[in-house]
C-alpha cells in the first residue's frame, strides 16, 4: 500500500461555538460572616458555578447523550455516555477576549 499525502480523506467542517458564562457575586458581608477560609470558600463557589453551568448545558441541549447495550449469556449491561465539546481554559479565555 502506498502512502497518499493528498489528504483527500480529511474533511474540514465549520463549527459554530457558544460560550456559556455563569457568575457568583460575593459580598463583603458574606465574606465577613463565613466560617471557612478563603480557599474553602472558593471551592464552594467553583462547585456552585459548575452545577449552574451543567444546568445550562442541559437546558440548551449542548450535551450529546448516548447509550450502548451489551447483551451476554448471563447479563445485560447498558453504558450511558454524555459528551460535549470543551476547550482548554486558555483557548476559552482567548475566544472570550479575557486576559
């Protein structure tokens, strides 16, 4: 078999991108009344933001869900998967024009 370098088997597709943004405002009053340190507070905020992001991804139908069934002689398994296209945070920052 000879190597063919004309790349006729490579297809390029235009993909429309979306940026989903969520935010949490932390007031000075809230900070003063927290019984956890700053690192723990930031971890709580990140978790809240991630959960909100997931709700939006679901609502906007930005996740591809699939299932695959496997039948065997003594068991039946179903594998559920979720996929979405995500970029590195540096790429997202570049697209969103955040320095």
